[in-house]
């Protein structure tokens, strides 16, 4: 049975964008399964001490932009530091789209990263269903099918469960990875997750 890592995150997080290719590579090396668990960051953040970036004092916003530029250069991943459509007017439905893909057994990791890339590099408005459909189609999926079911009761209920789980287990940031009861917050903690998986497999 493969090792399982739960990934709690928001479909607008720049740090989840940076983490995308590396978490896929880590999972491949350790034959681990990544379960994507998009949740309502706007609901959770005020309850756990978080402050949305655009409401923080300007010195903090400025340093956040510096860090984004540093990580973009370090990882070789292109990024618009001030993307046109961030934050998306609808931050929930892109998460529903990813959940729909995962429930259908599609490559949800690929779709998730494509949505994040659309925000942080391609200047696309992922709040629009036609944008999400196009992104899915571009990645070999049936975009119309995903859009048709993304607001269905089972999809919305799973998103709600993810948000409730966050409160129960103490997740407060995105992305947060949970493996074997241990929490790893942030894309800059992926090395520690990698080590934990290696230890679990004896690699």
C-alpha cells in the first residue's frame, strides 16, 4: 500500500505554485500518493492568526514580494509578482474543480499546478468557468465535464470537509502537508517531508 500525504492548500497560494513540481517529484521517488485537499483559506485564516497578504501593512507586503522574487529565481519558475487576477474573486470554485478531477481519477496534481500557474504567470482569471474549462482541456481533461460537476453536492461537501479538517488538526497555512500525523507547513519544508518519506520507506 503506497504512503499517503495529505496536502491542504488554497488554489491561489503562490507557495503552492512553487511547490507543485517538487511535490510531484518527491511523490514519484517514494511511490507516495498525494491527496489534494483544497480548503477555504479565507475562512480559516482569521481564526488561526493569519492575515491576508493584501491587508497586511505595506512593509510586510513589500517583503513578501521580495521573497516571491527570490524563490522564483531560486526554483527557476517564472512568476508575476503582482498578478492581475490575484486574489481571484472566487477562491473556492477552482478548489472544487481540482476535487472533481481527483474524484474522477484524473491527474489532479497536474490540473492544480496549471490553475496556479494561470494565476501567477499566465495572467488568467481562474474565477471564470471558461478559463478553468480551457485549462482542463489544455491538460488532457474534459473541461466541460469538470465544470458540470464542480458545484455538485459531493464536490462541495468534500471541500467543506477539508475546511473542517483544517480546524480539527491545527492547519493554519497553505500549503501544509500531513504525513503519518506529522505536519509540514510551507513549500520550504518539502525537504523535511522528503526525509520523512525516505525514512518510512527505508530509502
